[in-house]
C-alpha cells in the first residue's frame, strides 16, 4: 500500500514539474530568463538567404585572440590557436584577429563541428606552395571578415601535396563546411592550382572588394553561392562561378553588389536555380554566359553579357524585371529542355559549337568534376592519336571489306536490287532534325542521346513578364534570339533582338513541331533575323503581332519604325545587324488596325486581319544546305537548304 502511495506522489511531482517548465518556457523572457538561440540561424534574420552574422562585417573584437603572422610562424595573444609545422591552427570557437605575413604556410581552422569561428583579416599576406592558404577542416561555420581599409593577399602554388589532394583540397581558400566572407576591406586571391575559393557546403559573400584569379574555376562551391553588397571580380581558366551539387541542386542567389566575370568556360554554371534579384553582373565567357541545369530567374538588377557562345541557358528562363543585354555567337536565351546535349554522356554538355567542337559548358558533376574530391580528371584526347589510350583501329573501309569481307552492296542498276530496297528515311520535318535521320532507339536526331520521352517529361519554357532585354548576334549563321524547346510566353517587358538576315537564324524559335506555343499577351518586341526559318506568335495570343518578311535583306544599321494610321510612332529601333524578317508587337497594335512599317526608304502599309499576321514571303531555299525541304542543292541535309546543313548545335531545327 505504501508503495502505491509513493508512486502516486512521484507522478504528481512529475506533472507539477512539467507544468512549471511549460509556464517558464512560454513566459521565460517576461520573467527575466534569457533564451539561448543560434544567432546565425536564418530565422533570426530578415532574409531567407543571409543571417545577421553573415551581414555583420564590423563585429566587436574585444576579447578576441590576436594573431600576428611573422613570416615563418606567428605570435599569438589569447586562447584557441597555436602554431604547428609552420601553420597557424585555430582549434576553438571564438573570435580571432590576424595581421602580418605567412610564407609557405596555411591558416587552418580545425575546431568542433558545432563551432562558429570569426576571423578578422586585417592586412594579411599568406602564400602556400602546396596547399590552401586558408583551410577550414572542421567547424560549423567560419566568418572571414575583411577589416575596413585593409588589403589581404592570398597566393597558392601550382602543385598541391598528396596530403592536400587526399583531403580534397582544391582552392586557395578551401572549406569543408559553411563559409562567409564579409567586411569592407579587400581580398586578392591568386590560385595557381585549381580553384580560387572552394567550399563543400555554402559560400556567402556580403561585403568587401574581392579579386580572384584561378587556373580553373574562380569560385567552386557544392551547395550554394549567395552574394550581397560585395564587389567581386574574377578571372577563370574554366568557369567563373560554379555550384556542383547534383543531388540537392546547388544554387546561386545575388541580391546586390557587382560581379565581373572573365571566364574561358561558362561565366556562371549551376546545377540548381540562379536568381538575380538585384546587383550588376558583367560577363565575358568562352562558352555560356549563364548556364543552369534548372532555372534562371531575373527579377531585378543589370546583366551584361559582353561576349559568349550562348547567352543564358537553362530548362526554364523567367525574366520579370531588370535589364539584360547579350552579345552572343549562338542563341541569346536557350531553354533547352535537356535535348541540346548533342554529345551526350559527359555531363551537361549544353550542345556543341557550330564548328563541331565541344563547348566548355556543363562538363560538371557533384564535388569535383570526376565526382570525387580529388583532381579534375584528364579530359579525353580528341586527337587522332586516340582517347584515353589507343584509339581502336577504325574499320577498313577499303574494297577488301570491314573486319573481314565487306558485304556485297546492293545492285543499284535499273534492274533493281537483290531483294527489296530498304525504305528510305522520312525526309519530312516529322522525323528529321535539320535533315539528320532519326535514331530509332531514341526517336530523336542520331546525334542526341536523350529520348523523346525524356524530353517530354522535362518542363522547359521561356517566360518574360517584365524588364528590358537586348540580344545581338553579329556572327552566327545558325542562331536564335529566344530559343525554347517548349513554350515562349511574353506578357510584359521590352525585347529587342538582332540576328543576321542570312543563314537559318530565327529571332524567336519554339517547339511548334511538338505542340509548343509562342504567345504574347503584353510587352513590346522587335525581333529581327532571317526569314527562312522565321516563326510568328501563336493565334492563341491576345496581343496583336506582325511577322514582317522583307523583299530583300535590309542593311545593318537601318532604323525600323512602326507608325499607326494617325502617324504616331509606336516603335522605332536602329537594328544593329542586317535582317530579312522582323517579328513586331506592342500593346498599341490592334486587330483591324492599319500600320506602316518603314525600313530606311522602304515603307509597307499593313492591316492586321488576325491577332497573328504574316506579311511577305520567306526567303527560303538559299544555297549552301543539302537536299533541304526546298529542294535546293548543297552539302548535308539542312532544312530549306540553308548554309551549313546538318543538325544545329542545340539539337533544334
């Protein structure tokens, strides 16, 4: 009986304690109890992308350990750090102030995995011949703060040690964990091996003037790159900025600041979304200016892609604001739906070039490019000497046969063949991709490795609802301004496109052959290019448009003007390139209205009988293609017999 009474008392005591704890939890702050929180958690900030600590570039240094670098070591005042084998090791959470120079050594953070470490760089110069200058082996998060007025210089060597490589170290600054760079000073990074800044998790930059030169990627991050209020200038032997996480889709977000990129590969390349919510981005790239394996969202700010192969490439391109200006060699916007991978099997290739070579774009995977944390794999030898060893001996194409006797060719004489003539491939647009026979295994052009089923499963489109877009291509003969393997939807914004008036250039190109639509319900557009492949807006549009095909090629620099019946100028643009077709629309144009289109000394009066009106004839069948659909002579089998024939690099017609 006494045992039961004891148990009852214990249960009552537990209930009372639970009630007391609940009251204290709910009213603790009112009762003067301090709540312990993670000050670096996103919920403690007004931003979903930047914490309060990320944005605090002037934290209090009182009580911080002071580390004075002395060339071959350091003098340390305070706790949490020590010198070992020429390196400075920070082993505990806390705040540290660094100054001075370190020759052939590293600053290493090796703390508990829950530790937050603040490091103020106040006039630091670090060089390391065979490893990262600053390395985060373990921490929860590290903040590198650039002290006001300070100049900080990091230089890594050209060959990393076996120890560094086995650890996956591949940057002059390398972090296994989250890394933030903030403050108002300057940081110059020279990476003579691999990447400039490399991080396995998230990289946040919220301040400072940062200059990076790298033989590989300037910034190479797994999970995300987030930029605000910083001035960043990078020069890269491969990509400017890259995120590589293919599982959770590494993304890039820029809110403000400036980003200047000179890259031999892509300017920006991500496996996840790219969001430009503000700031200024200037890019000169050897391949794509901006490439995402997912989506690109332009909401505000300025993007100037001065030089590139393709301008912006992604599954989805969505522009709702901002200013975008692109000077390209191929497509301006390319929503490729994945089918642009003409040479499949090597990551996201992004299509080949017009000259048949590979672009840099998209040869990326998770972690480093070979899927490990070690060195970049040696690319295959594309020369005649073979690829990863000896090239297999090609079959003997001589009269003696191929790996034995060549089968007797069918009798091509007038009497017929020994047996039935095989049915020739369907030469119509239904089964051809720019004249290349369809691959029976994939139902796509035989150069592509993606099946039609795969393509149909991928949502891809271009949406423009605001902003100002200018695309100019002065060199391409087989290029598009807006190119979508799905739909194009325009509901706002101002769009100017200028491509050459020759070749198979198409100012607005969409998947009309597979059910795609190009609709305009608002906004202003003048899209000039060649007439042979020109496409109009779909009849489902609610805003009127004119596809105006000229009787002859209009010279570059000619002003195109649209006036209404009262003589009011609705549109006017001095078109940079020659053109033979212009797709024109603005909110003032109405069905039933009469408009005058002037190009130089030539004027045409056109009455809009439909929401999508075409005026003039296409100038198809230009020489240079193969046995095109217009039946014109030439090499290959290009549609309309256009120059170059064959399949376009982006896999489209």
